[in-house]
């Protein structure tokens, strides 16, 4: 009897347990970079940390996403990439050559 309930609960909850990966999209506007962060299911990532790294892994800048799930960075002449690490999957990254 308990196995029946476990099977039903597993079938009902399985869709909720599917992982959604982090997404990051950035655009350059003059000397500023605007990035939008969230998850593959369309969920926003409000209040999440996004970090700009140099290729030697040093931190160039940090920002927290606003209520629209956006962050702003100043353009950097150094080679860099921007990372949104949600902590449970592979982080989303955007490399400067993609601008």
C-alpha cells in the first residue's frame, strides 16, 4: 500500500524536480554592458550575483541583478568573460568576443 502512494507521488512530483539551467545574455551599448540573467524555464534571477572575470580568473567587477533580472557593467578593455553561477548546474558564461 505504501509503495502505491510512493509511486503516485513520484509521478506527480517528477516534473517539478527537472533541473533548469542558468542563462545569461549580454549586449554592449557604448561603454556599458547590459546582461540579463535567469533560468531556462523563463524564471528570473532577481538578486543574483554576476561576475566579470579576467582570463587569469581575477575579478574585474561584480553586480547584483535588479528587479528585472538585469545587471550593468562598464566596458573593460581587458579580455574578459561574464559569469552567472546559479550554484547547482554549470554556470552560464558570456565571453567578450561575443559582442
